[in-house]
C-alpha cells in the first residue's frame, strides 16, 4: 500500500504546484469579495477531492479494476433482494455502491454543490438590487449645481479636446524621432492628468518584448511622453533614473506582481501612470471593496502609489491621497454608480415599472463585447484636478439630455447640472453633418460655458486621425453650429452666430475669417446697444490677428533641421529652421500635415520667406 499512497502524495504536490503557478500568473486577491479567489479555491478543492477519492478506492491497475467491477455487479444483484424495510434498502444501497443518502455522495460532488451555492445561489440574494436598492443608490453622493460650474470659454487652456487616438499619434511621432528609444521601448496607455494647472495626456515607456526587458532590465525604462491637448504637441521626458517596476517587466519587477506580493488582500481596480508637480514618475493603483453582499456594490477605498524606480509602495485612504494624484475614481465606475443612483433612488420596482424620476448617463452607440452599452465621457481641468463629465438622459433611450454630471476623479465629488438639450452623440453628428463633404469625424466633445450658454466643443479629424478643424454646438439648439480651423476662431464665430451677426452658412465655412465676423459683431453690437441696451452681442471688440497672405509665395525645397511650437495670442505656431538657418512660421492648425515630418526630412513648402504652408 505504500506505493499507491506515495503516488497520490506526489499527485497532490503536482496539483498544488499547478495551482500555485496559476495563482502566480493570474494574481487574484486573497479576499472574500474577490470572485476569482473563490473560483481558484473551489477548483483546487475539486481536484484534491478527486485525488483523495482515487486514493480511497480499493483497486489499482487493470486486473484489480476488473475484479472490482465484478464485485459491484454481484452487489447490485444482491441489492435487488432487499426491497422490504428501510434498513434492508439502506444496506442494499451501501453494498451496491448506489447513493441512497447524502452521506454517500463522493467528496468531489460535495465540492461542486458548495461551489454552486457560494458562487451562484448566495449572490442572487446577497447582491440583489431587489433587496438592496437603497444601498446601491446611496453609494454615490450627488449634489445639485448650476451651469456656472462649467469652465468658461475664456480659459481655453483648460479644455482637453484631444482624444487618446490623436495623443497616440503625436506620442509615437515624438518617440519615432529617437532611434535609441523606439527600438527598445513602446509607449503604453495614456492617462489624462492636470500637470501644473494644464490638462495633459501622459504615458510611460515600457519594454517592447521579453528579450528587450532582459537586455535593459538593469537600467529600466528611460522616461515618459507628455502630450498637450491644447497645444497639440508632444514631449519626451527623460528620467534621471530608469523605471524598473513597470507593467511589462517580468518576474518580481512586474508591476502587478509587485503590488500583489506587497498587498495580497487588496482588490486593485487597475493601475495607471502619473507624475507629481516635480515631474517625478509614479504608478497609481486604486483599491476597491464590495459594499453589498459578497461581490456587488464596488466602492473605492484608497490607492497604492508605487515608485517605479525603487519599488517603494504606500497605500493611502481616500481622504489622505496626495493632491497631485488626479485619477483614483475610474470614469466607467462613476457612470455605473450614477446609474444606480439615478434608477434605484425610488426603489427597485419603480425602476422596472413606472420609472418615475429614473435617469442614466448617455451611452455610446457602440456596444461592448458582452452586448451591454458603453458609457462615454469627456475631461475638464478644474481647480487643479481632472473632472469627468457626461450627459444625463431619461431611461427611455431618446437622443436628448436632461442635464450633466461633473465628477472629480480624485475625490469622487459629483455635481448634477440641470440643462435640457441634445446629447453628446447628437451634437457630434450635427457637427459632422455640417462638413460631411470632407468626411471629418468628431471626437467626443468637451462642455464649456459661452456667454452663459452650455456649449459642446470638439475637434474634427480626417481619416488619418489628424485634427483638421474645431466645432462648437449649442446644447439647447444643436442646429447652431460653428466650424473653424482654430479653437479661438471657432469660439468667436460661434459667439457671432448666437449673437445673430453671422449667418449659419458663414459659421460653418472654414475659409471664413473669424475676425470679420467679430468686427461685424462689434460694429452692429455698438449700434444695437444704443437702441437695445439689453443686447450683449458683440459689445466687446476683439483684435483680429493679421491675416497671412501667401498669394505671391513660391515653392521651396528645404531640409528641416529643427521644429518648435510657440503660443502667441491664444494660437499655437509651428516654427521650422532649415539647413541654411532660415526660419519659417505658420499657425499649427494650418500645417497639421507637419505632424508627419521629422527633423532631417527634406520637404517642399510654399513660402514668402517668412511664413509658409505645407501642402
């Protein structure tokens, strides 16, 4: 008997080793609120029970197995004779090998039964919205505010219009110019943060493959990329010391593995990259728990902040998280919590039957892989923090909003702003329709306040993802649309359109100069103010930039030796220096194809010696 016992001990060791490897790869939290650890434990118990049952069996090998089959056949025949009396029936069942009572069920079957109860039946009651509607609706605290909470159009440097896809193009272009970096590292996921008062998208460099990690593991990854959604430029920042603990590092230097070993019981809600006000790199991993039952009612409890250079970690509760951290509460989680608040505040049955007062966040027209709709939201830089905003609509699924919410991603402070009008996707479709011959695509808009009116502002991109124009759409009357090649011109044209001094046709003509509209607005406004003092349209004249005339310009072939962006009067200018040290300038919005040009490239430009255009 020693040999069979030894075999089963070895099998059990192999089972334990296999499940340790699975845990090492998947890294589930050792926490009763983590569904993954329950699945992991029950799977381990099931295979262990199979091993124990096999160990307890009486026969080993083919001969013994056949003998056991003959014995069981004889037992079944004997069992048929015991049909009278409970005792005789129990004895027959025991001898025949049939399960006539729960006590006779094999151990693996018991494991499966308990797993079904714990993972399937118990959550039906413990996590049910029917039984816990009030608990769900009270997770997110929402206060009512007004439209003055929205960022004013005068603070255009606070409007983050660039989507992640455009940021990736700029970041890849910046890294592509660094041959020693692009060959070893890749730019990973971008995070929207507020850096020194301005909205910035930021992403770390990470190892491109296992072999590149192995080659560079001693030095770590060298830096990160910042992309300005306002200036539409990218910058590579090199760190004094390389980051060794990153998402794509291997073994103990892998960020998620390092976090799990340091905090085995914490449930992490992903992780992302941020920098503090001194430009020092950090990884921030929000932690969550389940407030309702075992697996429902996700709430954020704090965040683990990791120094990727040294691996030092520190967990902070929500109210003690450093103020430079911008992203703790995930936008999708906030949208989910608001839907609980908006639909379950008056009870579960109200959300299913009369639906009185029920509302939800606007949903993307693109559905998720599981068939559910996706929430979408924009970003606003406000009070040194990043806020998300999204529209609020009724649950009947129409294309209008009844208001908006703004939520602080660091503190989860959430404000509801009542404002009836078109939803974000209707505004995007309206802007695209005005320039449909150019087939531009609108990015998800931001929300600003223009002369007291809530207004959507967005970028329009071509098929290659380059920003070609800006659009403003009135929330309450989404047929009022202004389009221009620069953000400032778009805002001025929109003001003139709403003020009645610019026609709808001129407002969407990208060749129409905004200064003409503003001058007309100013002159007509001064006249109308004498007869109608209440009218504020165009009461303030705005100095228009000097137009650039390149009618007499000539084509010139140059070799680009340097490129720099400079902000002047609210516009971003792109300066280039050729190999002969001649300097040429142009509004960045007019030469967006320069995004495809690298220093050292030879190009042909249209120039008068000072200004230029790049076809």
